């Protein structure tokens, strides 16, 4: 059953998009990430213009993260204060990112920036996560006592002004690092169509050292706000949000996310991190590969010709 | 058929002027004439649109013995094309600055009864813009840079030794996307004097006005033409959504987000109950 997308101006198979949404939603609920980094490459592969793919999936992420945040919120595992500060940064970052992306498209360099961002960010974070979790798993298998995580946080977290209490996260730190983290995630949201969970979760775990129980819920809350802002900006500035595409993705996505969130309880945390790390690494390498391979055709049509 | 071959056809007037057909009774002249019509001249793009296919049929009145050829050309609305070239910098494949070709047709199909090279010469085809090699793509003669959407120094044209390569690339890439096509056997005579051709519009072809030209060739010259238009229009929900997204983009964005939030909320409610 094919459906014609009004903004993307292509005809796509509706059940395929529903399934894709469900799969990404499942992974999203399982790992507490937006899952956008997985979906953008697949949508582009299906023939949807990259700019429309990036903007529409941001809207899809709004739906799947709303559903997940509500689930986590009932369990009391969302730190709204922390999430709110990060979301504020996220909104600022999205504003900047949407303008940046618009400029890059006109310069014909959007592909390059997207490929480099995927390669560097996903590649390094995937590799780090994988290494860390494999070390933990191996230690556990050998029966070594679990290495006590150092509870000391970087000192600069305390040296900065504007300290705020975050009771749910068990923190009393400056508001500046979470704010900057949010700005960074907001820029990524606009350029890569991702919520930024893959970078927020490790940062919250390893830099802020938030209480583990609230990390995922808080990250999803910030993703929800950031992608909502990104969607409105992309629609308003670039007219690249395809509501039919995002609706198809989100219907599959919210269902998948619920099952994912339930399934996540069955796995060990370190094994999940290893799987996630591997997935992120592979997507990053795959996207970055285009930079090194000789293109089939030395020329390419740049989007935005009609604009 | 019984008349000996008429005088050589007069070329330029028939070529330049649209040569309107006598509407009523067929006026017997020495020059062959052509007549053609489309099965459907309005294509409606709705949510189940998956491209369209329409048939052009027509008749050739040829009083002489010289063989004739029919060439069909369909041109879509003109859109600027932005093209980049991949260049290798320090081991990485990067995009050059985009070159803008203004006024390239967004869709172009040529169908004929025989390969074009057997029908007419290079100069004739080039003048008429018939055939993939002869598509008229406007590009200014000199390279000039302009400020476009606040971006400085966008190269509008780079006519030079590699201009032809860029031009060919436009056609090659559009051909790969199914938007440009040449079919040297796309026009078939189903009966002496009666021909048909099929025009396939892929879903990627943009909306707008498409112009068809059906040329009659004899002895290497175009001697008669019939022109039609095809309208590709959005209708129903498709039209409404598109207009909403482009004329009230901020409200559209807001509605998209609210819809997404509601979907997420509804899913979480539904899952809690079951």
C-alpha cells in the first residue's frame, strides 16, 4: 500500500514505514534514546530527501519520547529540573542549528557536515561505550568484584557559578554544564535529526554522574522538548516537516517504544550498553564511509534547487 | 498515395510557427499534417498518487510517398538545478560549491518512431531542443556570482571547458532519477497513419504545467506540430496539507508537534490500561 507524501513528494510503502517506526521505537524505548540516528539513514535510503527525513523524524521523536517520558515519569525517574535546564539549552541550540543547516544546504555542504558529524560523534561515542561496557562484562564474567565507580566528579562542576540543587539526581552543581550539554544536543537535533540521547546519556552518566535511575527518563524529557522546538523551527523556516511521513513513523514508533521500555528490564545494564555501543559505532562508520569511497558519479544534485 | 511526391516541404515557417491545424474538414494540401490528443490532460495528485501514465494518440495525414516520422517531447515545469561536483581533498570526497543551472525542465521525455539521429540532423534538433542531448538548459554565458538567500558568492554558471561535462551530468543524474528519458521506439504506428505513445510520469515528477509537442518530420525537417498541455495538480487532502505547510508554516509546525505529543500520550494511556 503506497502513500504519496505531500512534502517529500515521493511515494512510499506505508506498512514499511510503520515497521521502521516500530523497530526504531523499540530500540528507543529499550535504550532510552531518541533513535533518530538510526532512522535518518534508513529514510534517506528509501528515497526521502535528507532535509525532509531529518525534520520529519524530529517530529516522530516527539511522539515516541512523550510516550516514554510518561512511562518513566510514573516511576518517578525523571528529574524535571535537570531536564528543564538542558531543554532550555536544547531550544537555543535548535534555533542556531536550524539556521546553520539552512546555510549549509545552500552551500552544498550539508551532506559533508552530516557525514562528518555521524562519523565523529557516533564513531567515538560508540567505541567508548563499547569499550567501557565490555570491560565491565569481562570483569563480571571473571568473577572479579565490580569495580567501584569513582564517585568523585570533575572538580570544575563545583567551581562554576549558578549552582542549583537537583534532589532527584542527587546533585548540587552549576547549571552551566547541563545547559551547554543541552545546546549541543539542540544543534545535533537540527543537523542530524536526532534527539541527542546517545550523547546526553553518556555525558550524564560519566561527567555529571547523575543517579543512574533518573538518567534515561531525564534524557528523554530533554529530547522531547528539544525535538518539539526543532520541529516547529524546521516547519517554519524550511518547510521540511512531512506530517504524513512523521505520523506513519510515530504510530509504529509509540507502540515499539512501549514494548522497548518493558523489555529493557530484562537485560543487564552493561550488556545493553555494549549492544547500544556496537549499534552506534556501526551506524557512524557506515555514514562516514561515504567520505572515503570514490563516488559512483563525480557529480551530484544538490537539494534546494527549487527553493 | 497516388500523387507523386510533392515539392520539398517548406521548413522554417512550419517550425517556427505553431502551425495551427485546420479545425474542421481536412484541407488537402501537399504537406503532410499531424493531429494528436491525450487520453487525459489533468493528472490529480492525491494521497494514493504513485505516478501516472497517459496515452497520446494521433494521426498523420500524408498525401505523399515520402516516409514520415513522429517525435514526441514532453517538458515539465522549469526549475533551477543545483549541482555539486565531488572533489578529493586530503583523501576525503567533498562537495564543490554548487553550480546553479537556471531553467532546466524538471521533467523531459522524448519518444520517437526511430532513433533521432536517423530522423533529423544535429542542427535541426539543437534548434528545436529535441532529444536529451539538446535540452535547453539556460545558463548565462559568463560565470557570475550572486548573493542568494543571504549566501554569498553562489556560482550561477561556470561556462568553460568543463561546462559540457556539468551539463551532461545534469542530464545523466536526472535520467538516473527517472525524470529525463529518451525512447527511440516510444512512438508506434498501430495502423498506417495512426500512432500512439505512452507517457509515464514518476511520482517524483513535480506538479505544474507540462507541455507536449508532437512533431512530424519528413526528409530531415519538421513540417508540422501539435501542442498540448498536461496539468499535474494536487487535490484533496494532499493539496490542503501542502498549502498548510507552505502558507502557514509556523502553525503547521505547531500542529505537527501537538499531534505527535497526543499520539505519544494516547499510546501511553492505552498501554497502561491493557
